[in-house]
C-alpha cells in the first residue's frame, strides 16, 4: 500500500485558556502512567475536540519516544505547541505537571509530618480498572490508524512479541525503525514477511536484556564508586543539577528512573535512605499525572517547598527544550520517504509497548468480578455512550472507596 504524508491537523488555533483547562483536568485525573495518559489525551484532543488527526497524534507519540524524558508530558507539550505555538507549549506542559506536583506536595507534607504514606489502596482499586478500559479504547483507535498495511501489522505483532520477551524498549523502537526503512526501500511483494523476520532474528540476541539493563548496570557501578566518598552536604543547586541531568538523559521505564535516583541520591550523595527512595517512587506511581513527580516528593522531603519546586523544574525542564527542538523536524520527517518509514515503524513499536504495559497493568488491576465489571462497564460507557473518561475515573475511585471501606 503506498504511503502518503500525514494529513494536516485542523488549522484553527486553540485559546490558551482552553488548553489550560484541559491539561489542568488531565493532570488531576490522569492515573495509570504514560499509557493511560496518552489514551486520555487521544480521547480529548482527537475524538472529542478534533484538534489533531489520529495520524498526527500518532506521529507525536512516536516523536516522544525518540527523545529523553517523560513521554506523556512531552506529548502534552507537543499538543500545546501545535494548537497555540510557543505560549501553548508552556501552558499545556505546565498545566499537565502542576496539579500532579501539587498533589504530591500535599502527600510529601503528610509524609514528613507523620512519617508514612497516606493509604491509597481503596482509591486505586476502583481507578485502575477504569484506566485499563480507557487505554483499550485508545489502542483500538490508534491501531486502526497505525497498522495501515500488512507490513506494519506483521511488524506490530513482532514488536509485541519482543516486548513480551522483555527486550529493551529502545532496542525495539530502533529495530522497528530500521526494519521499516529496509522493508520499504529494498523489498516489494514480500515486505510484510521481511519486517517480521528481521525483528524476530534480532530478538534472541536481545531477549536477555531487561528494560534499562545498561543504565541500571552503569548506575550501580556509579553508585558503588560514590558510596566510598561519603555523604555530601545538601544544597538546592546541586539537587537541581542532579534532576536536570536525569531529565536530560533518561529513556525507558520507571525502573530506569529508580536506578538513576538510587545511584545519585542514595549512594553518591547520601541524601536519601533506601526506604525513602522506594516511598518516593511509590508516590509517583499512585498519584495522577507524570511519574516524574517522584522528583517533587524527593525535593520536598529534602528541602521543603523550595526543594520541591527546584526538583520539579530540574527534571521537567529538558522535556520542554527537547520538544521545542524536535517539533520543527516532524514536517521534514514526513516529507522524506526514508524518515517517514522510520517514523511509521516507531509508531507501531510504541503501540506494541503500550499494549504490553496494558497487559501488565491489567494483571494487577483486574483481580476479581467487581474489577471485571468496572472494566466492561467503562468500555460500554466509553464506546457506546462516549462518556468522558474523567467522570469514569471519579466513579471508579468512589466504587473503590465503597467496596474497600
């Protein structure tokens, strides 16, 4: 099937106020990690508002996987820049981050005051199944757009299999891009088989490398060297530098984030205990919005409100810079046959990774008949009645509080 450049997004602009309202809402109710955040954004900006075509949205998802930093936050920044230029970039990104950071600050205050995390199990019991339904709906729509040829379908299946074998996420993305370039440039009739065969051939060499293995190993060596140096004096500027570095170089999952934080803050600098670090990561997982607000929690524990602000700015600032630099490349990528093929491969691999995360989340979220009912009921309301996912998240949390009372 011949490829064509992406259809342009709708030409009308969006007011900064409307951008702010949408991303403040999403930053408040977007539980479930990047896959869920992306699904909620797709529902809001593609299905409900028509701000982006589904193909354009997928291109932005692919672009966020090519640069370091928090994918869902970078997607919000891309959307803001697309709809309102440079001011939109700042408004959308900031409004997605701020509610989550504020919630984390409240939890951090309680943690410092009482020495423990507030209970959240009941809330998440009802929210997680709703998140699964939201992601499944988004995957269905995005897959119909991304899997536009037999070649891409076969590649998607191969990427999903590789993700199931715990091949490094970056390796899957890179291989998918290479496979599509080769398949389009050097094959014709049997391109669909070529894509699957090339990726399958690379999997045996990569399957024993878990996500973030190289970074974890490097972090462990770095930590071992730093442990002998003793505890360093805490300061806001050194902490800013630590989080700026992490935000500038971190690809991959939350496990990689944990490795960086442990290497720098526990072992090299001695600012946190192992227990405090695990509590910080847990807060990033159980609160809405970007998982990188783990930095907000750590900053508050170490330096109060000022520390929270410095850590948050440090870890998120690179995302704004990377999006600003990469956004101008998308039209050039779509205008090039080779780069367009690579981006199509990255888009399919991104969806495969998103699908595998959904499977893993589903195992933890759908644990009994009540949670099965929440998933099915949410899917019905989303697909048939087009109920806004925000109301479903609120309803799921209320059900969890009632059932687990």
